[in-house]
């Protein structure tokens, strides 16, 4: 009991000031599942239709303001990086928010697996966005590994629509600043740890620990004798490290390998 209480308090500390919600509503689940299905399908306009209209309008307005200011200086660097050299400003201004996002998505990468069903565990509000977190369960012919997923949602009347993933916002910023080659942005899993990444990492670790009754504590290191069956390699969050592990991010306490520092500092997972 003391161990579980400690882990739960660690989760709440790292998630603050995010509030905890007992679980998602049916409308939230439908919104998240529709977005993940759209991303898995790969059609840009279908994806855009599952994003909250206010999010699309804000993105379109922000980028058009930037492109107009650039055009006033007889420059087209940003426009070429985002849309390629063949798009005129007038063409972009005539597009609806959905078509604008679809045109922009040619330079972006967003990917998701196909799932048969979902095991939603929690809905965590953060400002105007609610993050749904759980596991995607694949069809039988696509393996048995449950994949941790998260989707940011915003209310849209009686419905819930996806917020633009922060991974997409980061890719747009990379393109504007010339940090990524056009069309070669890194792939990201929709519903992965891209949105609210710190909260997601702690949440997945907390869930993985909570599902196992065999966790124990030795010295200053929390470690499980065996990983939970439904998670191949749980995230070892800095929030759940104690003692000498606190200051060493990305310490790999896997079943078969541990880093040299871990071997010197204390016991490893067996």
C-alpha cells in the first residue's frame, strides 16, 4: 500500500498543474477514435475534418499573416518551405481551413496504427484541451501488442474534436526555421506521446506499475521482477527514479541490459 501511494503521489507531482479525471465520456472516446482512424487512413482532408475547426482557423490565420508579411518584403522563403515553390499566396488565401491544412500536410508526417478497439483509461484536462490516454488494441492479424495512445481533444458542441497535435506544430516550426528538409519530417504516431509528453510518460509508467502486483524495492531503485505482459518496455520516468538515478535521464533498466552507471550504482532488474 505504501508503495502504491508513493507512486501515485509521484504521478500527481509530475502531472501538476494538470487535473485528474476519472475517465473519458463516450463522446470523448468517439472523437479520439475517429481522429486515430483518420490518421491511420492517411487522407489529409479526412484528418482535417476530425480536427477542431477553431484549431484549423487559428493555424490558417497565423500562417497567412506570416506569409503576407513576408510577401510585403518581396520574399517567399516561408511559403516555399511550407507549401513548395508552386503555391501562390492568392491560391492559399482562397483555400478553406480544411483545404489549407491538407495542402500543408504534404510537408508533414503524422502516422497511426490501425486498431480494432481501445482501452481508454483516463481523461486529463489541461487548459482547453483534454488528453485521452489508454491503449490501442490491434486486430488479431496484426499482433497482440497493446500500444499506448494519447489524443488531445477540444469540445465542439456535443462532440469532441482533436486539437492539432503538438508534434505537427513542432514540424511546422522546423520547416519555417529550415531545420528539416521539406517532405522529410520525422514520422510521429498520432495518439503517441507527442501531446503532453511529460504527463504521458509518467502516466504510462504509472499504469504499467499499477497493473503488476510483483513490484518490489531494493536499495534506492524501484524495479520489477518481470515486465507487465501488455507492455514490451515501459517508460522509466525520471519522476519515478530515486537516489542516484534522479539526475540521470534516459537510464535503460531493461530486462536484459543496463547501463554501466546502473551496474555500478545499485541492483538491476532481473
